[in-house]
């Protein structure tokens, strides 16, 4: 049971890291903290403008992009660094606007 919990924790950590690094690549950084900061800033700005769909679309596209890259068998190193989330964030923001 312990191994299952540890494996689940590692998968969740990897998903959150990949998600936040996708956002941080927009700022040309490869840092989890800056990605979470940019996600938070996008959320605050979109709700202040009265268009929360900007945050929704960017988050959904950023979450789906690494999944599709994994399905197309791109290298795991590129996926984990957030390279595939960069364009997804920008595309999601553009679709939300």
C-alpha cells in the first residue's frame, strides 16, 4: 500500500511540475515557482477583466498539451521541461480573449 501511495504522489508531483513549467516557459524560465506565479497572475488578471474563461482555456490547454505530446511519443525530457506547454498557454489565452 505504501508503494502505491508513493507512486501516486510522484505522478501528481510530475503533473503539477510539468503544468507549472509550461506557464514558466512563457516567461523564458524553467522554474516551477515562476510558473505558479504566472498562473496566479493570469487568474487574477482574467477575473479582474471579467473574463475568467481566459484562465480556464489556458489551464485546460496547458494540461492537455503534455498529454498529447506523450501520446505522440515525444521525448519525456522535453515534456517534463514544459516545452510543449509554452504554445498551449499562449493559445489558450488567445482563445479566451
